[in-house]
């Protein structure tokens, strides 16, 4: 099994980083966060795994037991959430256009939808043979670090949301170095979470549908990601599975290369500010919404895929409040 990093918080609030190699895992002495370890690796000009091994070996950790006890955090964070950015790309997976196209086809009648056009452009030019720059993807903004939730934390719909639907994905995690160089720290299992009813009304409302929370599983997979990742996405209601479906991710199942998606994100200087953390969602082709499922508060999303040992699991809630009262602006 691949090497992973996890952020742990003990009952007394003490934070630590756990390094998992295969089925064994141990605490890294003297490290309080994954970001701290990444800064050490960048400063030393060494790999993430080398930086982890240089810390020595602390107490052994039972990953399953600590996960069950709720002691793992999201695998990346920032002490100032404004310096952590959530973003993503859509229509990136083989088959990902089907559900989106179905949502938008009615409004477009017999014409080819913009979603299908964008997907086909990515299919034709998202993986340039020479490894260079290819077709740019759809891009969206999700929020800052306040929108990121970790294991077993609630994915909360705003009070005005029309839907809260899962999106099982792989997310890339990045830290911008002191000279503005983006460093990929690794990959996390993710639930990007969107409002598909709002998006279906008009595809130009995609941005509104994406301004929602997002969840990461507890593990940061370091090094190269497998090209073919196969997992399962399910929804549990009242202790029973009401929907379950396999999903595919990784470059072998995508119409864009990861390098191309990364290029078109970090080509903007705005996203290369030293010290920034980025979590970038790479898209999906599997949605319960496309199968007619309508989620309800209390539902639990469970997303699992090897080589991650632990799932991305989160309950769905709705924020209290009156949607009509949200827009309160005071004139000075």
C-alpha cells in the first residue's frame, strides 16, 4: 500500500502527524501539521517521504481505531483559513458529460450543449501526446479553508440550497513555496459536494451550485497517484444503503492529464502566492443525482477507494435559518 500522511488530534487537543507505510503507521515526533512537514521538505530540497522518515519513529498508531474514535482531521489545513483555497475542474472524466448533458439537454433542445462541447474538446486535447499544454478545462471556485471539512464532520447545505449531492473525487493538495513554485503534496479522497438542482435550472448557475462545503478523507497519499483508481460511492439512510455505485478516477479514466489540469490552475499568478495552500478537485463521472436519488438531512455519504485505507465519510445536514432573510446589507 502507498505511503500516506494523516493529521491526528488527541483527546487533549494535541496535534500530531501520522506516517503510514503499508499497513504500519506511527507518529512523527516533533511535527504538528502536514503543512509544517511540507515546509521542511521544501527548505531541505528533499521529498515528502524523505522528510517524514527524517523525523524518526514515534508511537505506533492503529488507523482504524483512531478513525473510529474520530481523532483524525482533514489531511491538510492552514492556521489562517483565508490562505487555503478550494477549487476544481469538471467534465474531466470519461463519461462525465453524460449526467451533465442530461441536465442541460432539455433547455438546449436538439443542439449540442455547451457541456458536451467542452467535454469533447477536453477529450480531443486534454492529454497532449508531447506532454505539453493542452485544452483548458472547466474551472470553478468553491471557497476557502472554512469550507473544508474532515472525517465524520457534517457537510452542511445552506438554508437556501435546493440540493446537497455527493461527488466522489480525487483531490490534489498543493503548497506554494517561498519563490512561488507550486508543490504537489499529494492526493486525498474527496466529496466535492454540490447543489445539482440549482445547476440543472441553468448551467450558468454552476458557480452558485459549487459554493458549498467539501470533504476530504483522512489520508494524504504522497508520491505519484495510481493511474487507475476504482472505488465505491454510497449513501446510507437510517443505517441502510439506499444507493451504491462504483466510480473510477485517475488519469487512465480521465480526458485530461493531471499535469494539464494543474497547468491551467497555476498559470494564474493569483494562485502562486507564497504560503498558499490549494485543494483542487479533479472531477467525477458518478452522481446519485443522475440516478434520481434525492438526498435528505441525516443521510451519510461514504466514499472508499484503494489505495486509501480509510473512507471519506460525512453526514448531510441543512443550516438553520430563513433563506429570505440571508441578504441583509447595511448602508453606511
